[in-house]
C-alpha cells in the first residue's frame, strides 16, 4: 500500500471531501494541469500484463486533440492521476494512482464529452517487440537483464528490486517479434518474483504475495463504526490448481531438459492433490530454468499462488486509493467472522459516487 497518514486511513471510514487531480505531460514537459474531469476510474489488476488502466471523461470538447502535440493526443502524451482527501482545515493529502500512456481519445467535436483510455508503462515495453533475435548472454544477473530490457525502451525508467536478492541469468534467446514484456516477466518468474509498474511509474521486481506471511495493511469491517456497508461473495474454481509442473530446456546453452513438480500435499487442504478437488495441474515452461533445483523453486513459488481460493468479493465502501494489488487486507463481517485476504484487482472511481469493488484471492482465518 502506498504510504499514507493515519489521519488519511481514519478519514476513509467517515464522510470526507474527495480531491482528484489529473496532469498531462509530453517527454517530461508539462502540457496541462488539473484537467476538469467529470468522471472515470483507475483499474488495478495483478492478473493483467498491464497492471493499471485508466478511463476518463472530460465534458469540455475543446480538449479533443487535433494536433500531434495537443495534451490529449496519442504520440507519447501521458497523464498522471491522483486521488486524495481535503481535511476540514483545508489541507490535502494526495495518493498517486499511476502514470498512463494515452490510447484513444475521442468525442463529439461540438458537444463532447471527450472520453479516453490509458495504460500504465508496461504497455510501452510490450509494444517494443524485439526486431532481431535477442539473448541474455553477457548480463551478470537476472535483475541486470530485466533492467536492460526495460531501459532500452524507456532510458529514464527506474527499476527497483524490492526482493533483496538476485541470481545468475541463464542464457536464452528470444526470437525476433517476441514480446519484450513477456521476456521481462519470464526473467522475474525465474527468480520467484513478479515485475510491474507502481503508482510512481517505477518498475518494481517484487516477491510474489504470500498470504501465510503477509501482514494486513488495511481493515474493512462491518458495524456502526466500520467502513463495510455491504458485501457479496462468490467462490470459483477458475484459476485454482493443486500442482505445478515447471520445466526448462535451453537449446542455446546445450543443456538437457529438466523439470520438477510441486503438489498440494497438506492433508487438511481442500485442494490437496488426489483429494475430492481432484487433480488439477498447472504447467509452466521456460528456457530460463536450467536445473532441477530452479524448476523445483519455481513450481513451489507458483503453487502458493495457485492453491489460493479464487474469491470475488464486491464491497460497498468508500474507496482506498492507496491500495496496491497484492496487498493483504483484514475483513471483518457482521457476526464476527474475520479473515485475511490478498487483493487481486480493484477499481478506484475518480468521482465521489461509485462503489469500490475488490476482487480477492486467498482466504485465511484471522484474529484481529
């Protein structure tokens, strides 16, 4: 979760004045400040290749782009979005929601409104496909390779390794036309991590969230003084596996094929391999896995995420713009049931109205 004050968190459970700001830039130069938006949202989804997406509505048709350098054109223009609270004393605390590349502004030229969508900066890496075969040869480590692939597209990009670890980079070749962001993701997976763009536009290599060790960053509770107005809950088998088979073969390095399997063997687990849930394996293959030990580590890491219950919970609550997908929350329902969950996706409205819908992965009984 983005660091905010205790006063900010406390205000989320009480009536408060919402403040939204959207500024534009092109090649680092400001183009427009405090756009007069009338609606929109920022959607955050850990399961998407592009983690953050923007939809926006502006009533004034004069913002419809005509020239290539207009603030809302699609030739490198970016919007930086934030949402916050104005406290009774007039002070404001803002929380960034991301930096977005503009995609498709449009609208009636006379009446408006202007609508547009945008994507966080993973999209720029994804667009920059390899124009020739590309190898990891020469990179001293996996994080060095990730950084190089990102900064070749965005030279000023900041890459943060929050895992506190690194490893030698296996030799692999990607074909011409291959997706550069897929290559970055595969490198991160090989070190049991994930890579995404945070709210500040920085590329983060982070540990895969683990509900067993996660600490709740926010509590959503029912009751007269709580912030949970209503909730609906749906449990699905989709995306839930009880074994992961990771394999690798590096023809470039001339190494033999290797593989390893991790299974849910906990006798108390409802998804245990061979139990009533059945056998539901997930398969993963990467040329970056060159030893059985690497395959075993990758499979075990993926299994923790794969066996997490797929729970879709729609919460009617005042939004918390400081959340990040992968955050751990504590939910307390009417009647006292309390559980810890991981945030999979959510959508933050950019106007006062609108429910805050969160999709959750995992569920673990918890004591506040």
